[in-house]
C-alpha cells in the first residue's frame, strides 16, 4: 500500500478510529444500547495501535514494547467496561441523549478525538524506524506497568467492594493512597507513552514540533480527567448521593486525608490548602456545594473512560 502521502500515518490513523466510531455509533443508536460506548473507545485504541504497528513492517524493540503495553491495557479496560455496562440496566450518562441522534453523536465525535489525540505518541513510534532501547525506554516501561497495575487493581478492588454490597465510602486497598487510583494509572500510562516517544525523538534528532504533537496525549488525558468528565463527574455534584445516605462527613474526612490523584496519603492531611491546590490538583469543583446544585441546570455529560468511578 502506497502511503507516501501520509508517511507518519496521521491521516489514515484518524480515518481508522473515525470509521470505527461511526459504525458503532449507528449500531448503538439503532438498538438504543449503552454497552458499546466505552468498549468502542478501547477497540479504537487497539485498532490504531495494530494498524500502525503492522503496516510499517519495521518491528523495532520500542515498537513491540509500546504497542504491546497499550494494547494490553486497552484489552483489559475494554473488557472491564463492557462487563460493567452489561451488568447494569443502562448508563445514566446517556439517559437524556441516547434517543437524540445529534446529541448522542457528539459523544462519539468526542471519542474519536479522544482516542486519536491520546494515541499520537504511539503513532509516532510506529511510523519511524529507531535505534535500540535506551535507559529512558526502561523507565517509561516501568512507569507504564505501574500505571496499569494501579488502574487494574483499583478497579477490581472497588468492583469487589460494590459486588459484595458495599454502600459506604470505600477506603481500602489502593484507595487508601489516592481517591482515584485508576485515574492516576491512566495519566501515568499516557505520560509513559509520551516518554517512549521522547527517547525516540532524541535518537532520531527529529523536528521539535513532534514533541508538541506528542505531549498533547498526556496533557489531553489530564485535562479531561481533571476538569472534564473524570473528577468533576466522580466527585463534586456526584457527592449528593453521600449526603442522601448520611455519609457526607465520612467522605469529607476521607477526602481531607487522601489526595484526589497522586498517591500521597501519608502526609496529605497536614498539607496547607494552597499546596494541595497547586501540587495535588485539589480543586474547588470537587467539593459538594448543595446551594449551587439546586439552581444549576442539568446538562448532558460527555464522558471519559472510567467516568463516575467514585459512585458507591
């Protein structure tokens, strides 16, 4: 296949995730089902990874490792989210938009951009032939594995708690160290993927704009999880459920001593509020504000994978 017009596979990779999401959107809308939404996101990652890996037929060590890690992480996440969606009667995030063609389609357009932008470092890695592994590759690989373990173990611990009838504030396992170990894991994995691309960029002495392009991946991930449909969906107004159950003070005590993302529970409670805000992403939007909730109109939510993981 002659792709001289797309040497870095940027356009064709975008086409791959676009076609996939459009097809699954039409299926989801036709059958009014929620089980395909998050699953399609993981399939899109895997499709881009395998497409760029096999098409170039170069198979360097870095390409093998980076591709294998991302595919493995998305196979797990896709399977977990599909299982979770199948166990539920529906996804409340789509209650007001599932039957509205244009509004429902916006979610899928967002998912196209989400999977494409966050896959940019891997597209770059697989599009070029680089030299052997460097120390930076092993650091990135170690960080990626740590991130994946935080995501997997955190998910399974929370799911086990809820499956066994847990209704309170879950503070066990990895959730002792951070209020959202899976979000921490997700961010760390995409920073690690960017790390692989930086090592390759230094080896090839490529144009600097590739650094700008590739860093969009972890930055976009952090923006969505910190300010979009990650933390604000899992906390903030979502804490109303704890107030209804009389558990809000338990949550507040947990949140005072446990960081939202970065594991730092041993001394977090004694840190000044300014340090928590500046260094630990403890933003005001994560607090429960009952007065504002009554006057705030209900808006349809866009979603990132794992949205609402704080729900008990």
